[in-house]
C-alpha cells in the first residue's frame, strides 16, 4: 500500500470514489485496451477483493464477459463453501464468457456449489414467461435475490448490443436514446438513465437494492464513459478498474 501511495494510485482511488459516489475503488496500473496483461491484473484485483469479502455460506452472483472470466482465471483455490450463481441467463455469448461457465469455474475454485440459468440472451415475452414459471428456474431466481455479493462487468452499449446480436432496428433505437453503457442486460445513457432492458431471466436492477455488496470490474479508456454511466445509474458500491479508465473519467 505504501507503493500505491507513492505511485499516486491511492490518491486517484479516493478522487474517483468521490467523483462517482462509490464506497471503494481499486485501480490497477495500465490500460486494458492496449495490454491484455492489464485485464489479467483486473481479474487478480477482483479475485483479491472477493477473497477478503466472501464469507462461508454466502451466495455470490456473477455476470459473464471477458473481464469477469479473468477473475475465474485468477482466483486461487480457497475452500470457502459459497454458492455461485449466474446473475442472468445469457446463453448466446461464447461459452467461456457466459455467466454460467464463469459461475461454475469460480465455484470450483472456492470449494462451493453452483446452479445454472439456461436461458438465451434474447427471449420473446412468451418464452420468458414460461421460463420464469419453471419451478427450477424460480428456485434459482429466489436464491439469486438473496445473494449477498454481486460481481459484474460493464460494457459499452453498442459493442455489447452487437455482441449479443440484437436486431439492427433495436440497436439503432438504443443508439438514438443515447445508450452508452451496458451492465447485466440494462443499457444506460450518460446520465445513468435506463434506455433499454433485455428480456432475460436473472437479477433485475430493482433486486440490487437488497444486495449488500455490489462490485464491478471494468477497465480500458474506451469504457470510461460507460463506467461513469453505470456508477450513476445503478447502486454500484465498489469499482475495480485500471488507470487509463480512471484518468479518462477524472479528466472530464
Ligand atoms: C457481460 C455482462 O457478460 O459482459 C455485462 O453481463 C458486461 O454486464 C459485459 O457489460 C462486459 O464484457 P467484457 O467482455 O467487456 O468484460
């Protein structure tokens, strides 16, 4: 921590927490956009945060994405006996970046159990309704709502919409509404207003207010505006980011 003070990271963490109204910020050096090792460092920092925060018997909900996948890579074997759940359905992305896969990998490292939510990313109203009525899905949703900790990624709205193969007309619509950020299926404008929510099973933004610790991991200067929007628009408490994103946010 002395090194962090000397490098000015601790000071930046305090300023960023203040700017975004967060309880805790952790900054790793570098720019995840330019260097894949920085994304690994983000995963490591998030794994450290999880290790100090998790208690035996906790329920942890995680999203998918390439950043949260690095948390699963970086978390050491620590027998904590927790339950890990995917925050949302989200089948549709590459297997290794799906929340289901990541939840099962983190559970394996933490000596815990997991459950899966097998639901496509894009669902019709009817399909969503029948999924929600399934007793097993209901049970998982119930457990998700009693999670104590959520760890999620943050993305840029349009790249995420494309990655999820949203119809072109829908992408144009959310763009026209000023969407710049995406987190667990919600699209936010620069002020943190929700401009689109995906029809999918999993945690809703309204469920988050009952959850004790909410943490996001996202870095790279390209995500700066998205991070700010999600910090304003959701009950985020803890941010693990990199110096490039932090500098870009603080420069505004
Ligand atoms: C998704 C999460 O899977 O990953 C989103 O549900 C997040 O919350 C996205 O925006 C970020 O992905 P990446 O690959 O940029 O870490």
